[in-house]
C-alpha cells in the first residue's frame, strides 16, 4: 500500500481535525492540506509529487518527536501511523 493510500485510510479513521503522518521508510509523510499545515507551522517547504502534483511534506524519522512537539505547541492535533506492507 502506498504512503498516499495509507494517509487516505488514516484520514478516514482519525478524528476530524487531526494531521495524519504516515511512516514511509526513514521518514514520516503527509499530504494535501495536512502537508500545508505542517509546512506552515514548522516554517518548512512542502513539495509536489506525481503527475497530479499532490502536495506532500516529509519529516525524517529521527526528528519526528522534535517536530511533533512543535506541531503540538502550535495547537495542532497529530496522529502517527506506522507503514503497512
């Protein structure tokens, strides 16, 4: 299952208003509006991927707790999901 598919599943299962970060190898990724919220709150850049230009944002797994703390301090609610193979 792709990271985008896992994110969509996580969004469907998470409480409304939560940012969903999905583990994808050595990083956590999020997409669409969640990516924009993360990039804005953390002062980082988002990217666009794929033919449709899907907005994505990644955090190295080694730094996820640091950035998670920053997101929570900004008032964001976050759900972490491990990768499914």
